[in-house]
C-alpha cells in the first residue's frame, strides 16, 4: 500500500469523505438526478403541450370561437379549429390571424379553402366571401411547429366584415424546446 498520495489528494477528503463539499455531494447528485427525471415525467403528464383550449368572443353581429393548444413543443403537429356563427349576413367574411400563428410554423392545410389569402399589416387574412346569417363556418387549420421555434407569442384572431371588426379572440401560445 502506498503511503504517499499524489499531489492534490488527501486521505481525509478523498478516502474518508470529510469536508463540506463531500458532505453535500450526495444531495447535489440526488437533486441533479431529480431534475433530469422530472422533465420527461412532466412531458408524459402533458405539461409541455398539445392540450387544446377554447377561447370565444361574441357580438350582436356574430360569435367567434377558437380551439387550439396554448402550449406546444418544437416539431409537433397540431390543429386549430375556428368557428364563426353569424347572426346577420356578413357581406365579406374575413378571418384575420396575428403573426404568431404563422411565425416559424409550417401550414399543412386549411379547410375549407378560403376564396383568397392576403396579408395586412403583418397579419394573415383569410377571405371567405359573403356568408348568410345562421350558417356556421367551421375552419380547420393544421400546423407544424418548427423544431427551433421557442418562446411566447400572441395568437389573436379577428372576425371582420370588409375590414370592420365584428368579434376578436385574444390568445397566447408558449412553445417549449
């Protein structure tokens, strides 16, 4: 058995585990292990996304509701459902989506397809033409989150008739890595 230890080692600290760092070392390792295992457990419990929520707005002219997740992970595919129920005829129905719906998102499909798609002040406008009172419009939008897309953003939707706002829904989205 060697009687001399290499430089920087001591019997008290390295063999007998004495000293402040060694005393707290098991708890530090346990805490780090807990952190590493907590992330997958939270993901399995659905904390990081894809649970849809519905936000609604109503006015004398129409009602608008949007059902979509409020938390997502990069790479996920998700669906948003927009329902419009006009109480009076809408001469030029437009759904106006904030930039947050499209920023670093892939759009897989929009059903039914709008008559035209335009951009106004950085927002996407889907135009559906004239829509009679009482006839419900149900629009499905399928997206995919880009893998590098992370952060919070606004996902507001407005229902407009020829540029005049009839109803607005205010939403936000959090994207986790």
